[in-house]
């Protein structure tokens, strides 16, 4: 199979609940190698739930069923997750936050080497962090904590990253660095599934998009086609 067309992540009939309330309804999606896919929709549409909720249905990663696997098993398989609420280790330094997430180098199914991240490479990608390697996580700004959360995930050398609302509530400079980071990962063949409601941000980085409304996929298209489709944007994305 051509690596470009290789499906890394596939979800079938995903449904999810918070208590007795059903949030997702039979969601199907795919992410291929080196592809950036956006889950788009208004607040409450089910974007973040798709990334992180316990659910029914089937999820396969690299051809392996991970539907009921524990989070640490999924991480070791090469699937990374960047939460919106950061969850850094406040008492550890920036460098220590990175080191605790280090995992061994990986290879793609065809045997070729996958990207291998080091603190030095991440400090090039996120220069702000490179200026404060010994500063405790509690003493850096919210935007810098967001960058640190992403960098810590990359230290696990993921083949695919789930990225939850990367542009939400951060300064424009941080958003620019997020865009640069996503495009750098894509060039190296890493895939990204991101939850996002900022159409402009999604346009800058995404190849395809799934549009969610009330826990169901209402539309899917290339990012170019979605951006040009005023009817869909007005129905499901405008505030």
C-alpha cells in the first residue's frame, strides 16, 4: 500500500454518553498517514467527546483494535493526545516535563524510521520553551503551558496526534507556533486529528474536515471545499 493512502486511525459507529445523556451517535471517520483532519462544529457539537470519551463502537489504530485498550497501552502504540486543559506537571521544570514523556524511537509498518523528537528539536519548534528549560511549569504563561503540553506529547514520538482545541484561548503568537508545529509534523508523515471550531485555523493546516452537529457527522469534505461552502458553514459553523 502507498504510505500516503495508509489508514492509521479508523473509527466505526462511535457512540458515547455522559451519564444517561447520549452525546455521540454512530460516528465514522478515518485518518490517513501524513494527513491532518479537522473535527469541526460549534461548542457542544461533540468534537472533544469524539477524541476522549469512553464509548461504544470500534476504533483501530495501525490495524490494531484499541477500542477497549487502556490509555498507557494506546500511548505506547504511538497514539498521542494533547488535552485542551494542558495538565502539565506544575512542580517539574519544562525540561523535566519533556523527559517524563520520552518513549523509544518508532518505525512505520514498512520499516522506515518515524520522527524521533528530542528536547533540542522541540526547543527549535517552540523557541519560548527553549528560553526557559529550568523554569517550573507553574511559572510559565498559559500559552507556554499549551506549547509544553504539545511538546511533551511529541516526546512520545507519536505516529498520530489527537489535538483538542489547539487555538482556543491562546495568543496569536502561540497560534502561529501551533500552525508551524502541525505543518512540521505533517511534512514528517505524522497524522493529526484535531478538534477545532476556528475555521481560519483549520484552513491553514487541514486536508479534510468532518462537521459535527449534536453528536452526528452532518458533512465531510476537503478543507478547501468546506471553506468554499457557505451553506454548510452557515448551518453548522457560524456562531
